[in-house]
C-alpha cells in the first residue's frame, strides 16, 4: 500500500496524526504530509509525495483516510503478482 495527501484539500485538523503518527506528520505550515522512516515527503503534488505503508500501519492509514474531514488522503493498493 502507498499513500499520499493532496495538500490543497488538507484542513490541518491533524486527525491523521492521531490515527497513524508513523505515516503522517504536520509541518510548520499546519498541513499534513506523509512520511517514511526518517523522511518527510513534502513535495506536494509531485511523485516524491507517495509513501510506502508498512503492513502493520495499513489499517490505521485506512481509518485516517475515512475520518479525514478534508477527504485529502489517497491510498493506492500495490498488487503483487504471483510467480
């Protein structure tokens, strides 16, 4: 699973951080961004703003997306092909 945030839609409520602080961060601008370990992906709208989600955080990320008042969290499911 991968996740990104449309910063133009973000309301800055920070609910995503409550659900999953391992994946979501809020910067000085008051807007939420996604993060991977030790790296904030703060390239709004760019290819560098898509974070991989560790399987242990997938359910929390889904809940964050569902509860987001700005509806700005987007999830992409990565499908693995069987060999």
